[in-house]
């Protein structure tokens, strides 16, 4: 799986100092527009601290659990599952699946009398505010928060986590009641998407040096070399997964220019139990937010209202 597979608004919402010693375990770096030798790496989990902001630039979060395809899952189960979610998520949307899916026993040749109940699809269950949703497909459970309006109360992790647990528990209980197998978890993913707006966080591409001090260390102050996009991967300590960072300029649907900074932690938990899954998601969240805090400048932290 890759960054962005589970995001609902890839071009934005529908709004009409990092030291070398802190990051010793870089595995691979692919940096567009410049080459660097010393990349920011990752703190070990035992050295991480809580990170929080009153008004962070986050526009979407996605917490995903990817598992072996559920045998005997069919289109009819999406409707039955919605009955469980409907009080909280009164709206639904049907989408094409994302990532890798397996299709067996389906021949879509014209005129064939085939059973399409196993057709691979993805269903969204969306709350009344359109800010919270659950995505389900045959091999994945995804819980999203997205900023559809501005200003909007940001859902902090200590608020989001119990909502995730409730929705995941509902899904697993549904599988039991329908005599379907429990998920055999292959991977967990935590993604945070941030929009740094022109006219707000920055005015010109040279301001990226101010927002991301790491680049300031790599370029002389007299250099006219500006960074507009970059990406790199880092291995999580103890081979618990990887962190992928992508920054690129975008034009949002509301016409605003932004630098979209997407940070994704992904890896396989020790097992498929809720304890192991939540343990990995907690760890993945900690790596994402600590990297964001280490990679962005103290001036930007003040602007976003960092509280810890």
C-alpha cells in the first residue's frame, strides 16, 4: 500500500529544528529537485513525547487496517453493515476499491448470467457533518476525519481513538454475527495530510526553508535554489515499518495554493488482535506527529499554537 490510497480528497478539502543525531536510521531517500546526504530519520518510540497543536494545518487523517480478503463477503453485506452504522453515519457512497483486490469466479462478458454479489467495491459511511467517515472494502477497514469547513474543531487523537475503536468493534461484531471470518491483519497505516497555504504559512517557495529547517542546513543562504517538492522514505526503528513523507504544491478545489505535506506510517502489527492493532496504530500515530514536529520550525509551531 502507498501514501494516499485511503484519502477522500486528494487535492484538498471541499472548502468552496531537526538535528542529524535525532534521526539516525534513514533507509532510503528520494528527494526531488535536490540531493542530500544526511536525511532526517526517526526517533525510537521510547524517546517520543506527546505533540499537540490548537490549530494544526491538518486537513485529513486516515487510519487503515488492511487484511486478507474476507471470504464469502458480498455486495449485500455492505447494506447489512450500514444498518449497524446508520445512526452515526446516515449517508453512504459506493466507490471503486483501492489498493489490491482479488476477484474470483466473475466473468463480465456481455450476456453472461453471473452472480455479481462478489464484485469488488468500497463503501463509505458518512456522518451528517461530512467530516467523519468509515470506509469498508473486502480487505480493508479505514476510518477518516477530514476538514470540510473552515474553521472546524480539530479532532485530537485522544478524541479520535475511541471513535475508531467503536467503529472497528462494530465491524468485527458484524462479521461474527454474519458467520464471516475475523480479519487476518496484514498491515496498519496512519496518514496525516497537511495543507500549508500560500498567504498564510508562506508567500514564496523560498519560505519552505523557514518552514522546514532541514533544508536550510543543506543550502547556503545565498543560494537561489528553491524546493517546491520532495519525498523520502525512512525505516521505523526495529524494522516495525516505514515512514513515507511527500510534499508537493497543489491548487485546491477552493482555488487556494498550498504545499500538501503527507506523512504516512505503515507496518505490520505483531498479530491480528485488537491489542496488537491498536498498539501499532498508537505507535504509528506517535511517529507521524513527532516527525511533523521535528521537521517543521519552532516559528511554525507558534503559529499553529503548539501546546506540547
